[in-house]
């Protein structure tokens, strides 16, 4: 079969373009607009009822859920395609390791000064908060940047994403994931020891130390 010439290809393109702008295509677009109008009105009504005038990023939150579901679906498909078998059960020690690592990594992303460049496009610095942590406010309100800013500054919200990544890592590369989780768990343990050391330095563990600290 002879390959279509350039003229034939350009002619087909013009025909396709004309089809897009044809009365049938325009009528179909009008029908879609008409069918979608009640849905858009319902969504706007629900947003007004929920937000009560507050600039809440419902569309951005919905987009974040879509991204999360998309990533989970893609990762699950990749695991299935690789032929990896899901574990029947996770040993309690590994589960505890992943739980502590999730806590420490989520908090590091959301509150650590070193990771502030990740949050800078979506937040503004407010000042120090606790030991080696910073307080930040969402820069914009009511849009996608608001939703992303809230996610990046909320360790409880980030824990869902971090835990999912660690679980998929555990399924596909258990040894490397255990090492990464062990690192963050050791950091969390070190944090606890730092707080204990500071308490001892301040005399909080000595008899009457708490009362003296309260007086000061």
C-alpha cells in the first residue's frame, strides 16, 4: 500500500479540523454544556453552604485526592506488572518501624527548617515553633496553592502520603525500605533523647525541679 503523500496528510488534517468545527461537534459541545450546568450549580451551592464565606480550597482538595488515587493506582499496576507478590502479613517489628518512620518523615517535611524551600512557594514564614521547627502560614487562600500549602504544613495530612510511599517501598524493595525507615526511626529516638537531655540540663528531673522551672 502506498504511503499517503504530504498533500493527502494535510488534507486529512483539514478535514478533521473542519469536523471539529462542524455543526454536529458544536451541537455536541452545547449538549455537554447543558448537561453539566446543573452539576456545576450543585457544586457551587455545596461550596457556599460548606465554606460559609471562608476561602476553603475544596477544588484543590478534590484535585489532591485525585492525584493521590492516581499515584496509588499507578503504583499498584506497576507492582502487579513486576510480578511482585504482596506479603500475607507484615511482622510487628516492621510495622512499628514503618509507623515511627512515617511520623518522623512527615514531621520533617512539614515542620523542619531544612525542608522550608519545599514549602516556600506555598507558605510564609511566621517564626520558630518548638525545638528545631518553624511555624508557617498558607500564602494564598481558596485555590490550588492553598490546598498544597495546607498539605505541606500538616504532618497529620502528610502521614497518609508518606505511609503509602513506605508501604509500596516495603512491597517492592523491602531491604532498602527497612534501611530508610530505620534511619528515620533512629532520628525519632534521638529526638526523644535530646528532649530528655534538655530536661536533665534544666533540672526538671531533680526533686522540686518542675516547681523551680515553673517559678523561673
